[in-house]
C-alpha cells in the first residue's frame, strides 16, 4: 500500500506543515509520495529531499531581515517580487537539483495562466518547479516553462489530492491550511511588521502601511477555500488535517512558532485515524 501526503497552499500558514511533518515522523508514519501546492510544494521538497532536518532548521530560523534579503523587487508589470533567491537559498542547502533525484516521489502543482489548466511537474529542474508553484499572481512573477506560463498551483488545486492519485497513492493524508481563513483578524497591525520592514529594507521608504497585501491574500484564500471544497468532493482524501491557522498573516514566515504548534495539534487530533489508515 502506498501512502501519499498532499500539502496545501497558504503562504506563511504553511509553517504549520512543519508541525504536521514532525508528528508524522515522530509517530513513524511512512510517506511514499508527496504532492505540494504553493508553500506546500516547498515544504514537500524539504521532506522528499531526504534532508528534512536541514530544511527544518532553515525554516525555523528564518528571521525577518534574512527573509527580506531573499526577496527581490521585480518588474511591477509582471509581479512585485521574485522567488528566485528564496528558492536558490533552500535548494542549495538541500543539495538536490533535479526532481528525479528526490528520495521520495514528488509532484509540484502549478497553474498555467495561458490555458487555465492544472500542471503537475515530476521531472526536470527542481528550482523552476518550485518557483512556479510559489508564484502568487501579482505578488511574484510567473515562470515560463516550455510553452506554459506558470503560477501558484492553488489557483486551480489548493489541496492536491488528485496529483497523488496520479502518482499511484492508495491512501491519502491531506493538509488544508485555508479551512479557517474566516478567523482572520482584519484589524490593521501596529507599525513594525513585515510590510513596513520590507518597504524600509528593500524599497527604501517607510510610509504608513495599509494592509493591502493581507486584504488581497485573504480574498485569494477565500476563493481557494471554495475551490478546495469542490475538489475535495471530487477527490476525497482518506484523512484530512486542518490546522487552525486562519489568523496567521501572509508574510509571517519569521514567526513560525504559533503555526508549528497549530500544525502539531491538528495532526495529533487525527493521529489515531492516520495510524489506522496506514495499518489498513
């Protein structure tokens, strides 16, 4: 029996996936294949690479200014930022260049802006696949891949259960990061958060910051939640984990503790179901 892990998207809410993976490893749950969308694609590579402890250390110790240095302003016609530095920083340390060389079979899920189709990447350069799946439209620049123009896979498949079925998974554990998005606190934050630091450190200016990024992303994740509900009816997982991370913001990668705890809690809530699944 082949057990697959489907990791959904959700920007910094994806830090909860570390808590999910930690519990699965602690409980001895063997994962035979992995599919990831957006931040789930990045976290999935961390596990699939066979160097999860290295990846975990990178993610847990990402401070605010290191994160800012890894984000490049881009041509605003295509997107505000580039994902290249972030992906290079991680892949260089995982020491895997091609998807075929990952220790666990893996698929990155992307969306093709030219056709609206879902794209599953299982072979070729790992960096390009990750950049494509991470490219939130408007925020990050899209990635040209053969005859396609690829962006965040969450636009078409926020929780990639179907991609795992294509990899031959008999049983699927899925992680939904957007189920509790309506718990998001829309009260403007105090100054000193990531957005202000980004404008100061990268753009060289520090005005009063409206919450435009968070508002746009909340709208996107509400859309993705609706798509997820339809996709999960069509391709139901065997067990679904839903960390309560709705109130974690777009760029809170440098404050992972709360998300990791929520990921652990949600996984422990379902651990008996998961154990029964893998035994069956």
